C-alpha cells in the first residue's frame, strides 16, 4: 500500500495536466503526448420525436477490457456538452486509472445544446436575472419552459438508446452547470429515479422567482428521495451584482439539511474565489470525488490486508452503487506484489492473487503471478499447476515456459 500511496500522491499532484488539455469536441482527436492517449468519442445523431429535432450526442466509452469483454460501466450524462464533455471525460479517465483508482471507468454522454433556454428551464418565464420582465420581441427568454419535455427526451429516448447500444450499468449520474444545474435539480425533485446521483454546479435558482426553491421545499418534506446522492455548489455569484444567487444556494442547502432525508447523501461546496465560468473546473472534480469517496481500499497494515477484507470492501461498493463491483486485476496484482515484500504478509498476497484468478480466469498473468507466490512458499506442485494454466492461456510466452520448466525440474 505504501507503493500505491506514493504513486497516487505523485499523480494527484499532476492534476493540473488535465486542466491544460480541456478540449471542445470538435478538437477531440487532437490532444497531447502520453501518458494520455487521445480521447475518442462516438458522435451520434439521435432523431427525437419528443423534441421534434435531431440531437447530436457525444459518447466516450472506456477501452475494451480484453480479459472481461462483457464488462459493463456506469454512465455519466453531462449537459452543455459542447463546453464540458471533454473536461469531465478527462477527469473520469484520469481518476479511474490504475495508479489513481478513486472511481470506476465510466461511459460519458455529452448533450450539446440546440436551444439552451428552452431545454434547461423548468417553467416559462420572462423575468430575467435581475428580477425584471423582458417582454421585447427578441427576448432570449421567450422560448423558456421546455425543461420537463427535455427530461422526457432523456428518459424516453436518450437513455434507452445508450442502454441498447453500449454496455451500461444501472448507476447513472446527471450533471449540469447554471441552467444545467437547475435541470438536474428539477429531475431530482420530479423524476428522482431517472438517475442515481446528481451534480448541480451553480444552479440558477433565481429562475422564475425561485420556482425550484419553492418546489424543493414542498417535495423534500415528503422524504421521497431514496438512495440518491447530490452535490451542489456555487462561486462568487451574487457578490458584485448584489443578487440573491449565493443566498439561494444557502436556502437550498438549508432545506436539504433541515429535512434530514435518510436516503439523500448530499454535499454543498462554496467557491468564493471562483467566478461562474471557472467554478466547473473545480466543482466537477469535487463532485466525482464526493460520489466515489469510498471507492478505493483504505490504507491498513499489510498483515491485515487479506482477501476477506478486500471482498468485503467491494461487496459494500456493490451495495452502495447497485451493481456487482469487482477490483481491477492490475490493482490487486500490484497490491499483492507489494505484500510479497512485507514480512508476515505472504499468505495475504497469495489470497489476493487467488482472488485475481477467480475474477480474471482468462488472464495468464494472474496465474503466473500466483505460481510465483506459491514458489515462495515452497509449494512447487501448486506453482506448476498455475504455470500450466498460464501457459494454456498464453502458449507463446517464453517466460511462462521457463518458469514451468524450472518449477517442474526442481520438484
């Protein structure tokens, strides 16, 4: 665990690297040098009967796991896809890397806008940010109020399309900024079962005379929310312009806190040093860390880190996120390799490597490493059995052949 902790500390300190490669989807194939390979996204056009238009959608899918080709993934749906898809895809890809491992790999679905005011507002209103009506013929507020129709598009057309064409798990996250923030909160209040977790970055609660604050006050008193998570935040909005933006967030937080809803896991963060448009860079990262704050194994003494502890940890994750979560092969392998160097931890290492062969029965590496561990105990018979299985999975490996020959000759 010390080795892994060092790697995590090293790579987390390099998070700024991600911030230097935030790209819009049109530049999605032109990224920088390793350690990151270019993000590639499927760009689809989905005809919508509900919205009566064709919608462009960006979809990022993690690389195929050759050892578990049928592996399924949770899905994050991000609004304002033209602005935030690349950023959040890089966050998720980085945070799920084996040397970071604080969240799972995810499918990311970015939803660009066609008419943002129409789709991301829950009611029709011509009252602007400053509380003044705009009834001009060219008012940007005129098309507002299509938010519930837009949510129907997501639930009835977009999610079924993604589930039908990609290997998805049932755990879904809905994320949005500003008008996107009130869209995610409107979804939580009116259709909570559509997603498992919600992210609202600087939600525009000022909309329509604080319509959503009043709705939240009514809805959340009924304790209808079950096993959901929500992260919400704001920056320095409301400071220089003397609006109620920040006060509104405090009101929303108070509504959630005072109702003490057992099934709603929540966190509020205030970023006073950021503006409305810089806050998403910090907030989306913090939101992911909140939703997956219990993902990685806790640090513990090597003598206590055994297969039973690891299995219990992942059983708890499975219960929390609603699908079967298993550790990645490389993380268990690296942890076991570290334990092999620690006094009194050999049996624990073997237990973890045995678990790897159970979780990844098509991996020659898993069986070869387990054979190496058995050799350390002097059990050449078990080592030979493991090497034979490894060689059957990778008949061309000269390394495994040499190991098998050495273990067989000295039996």
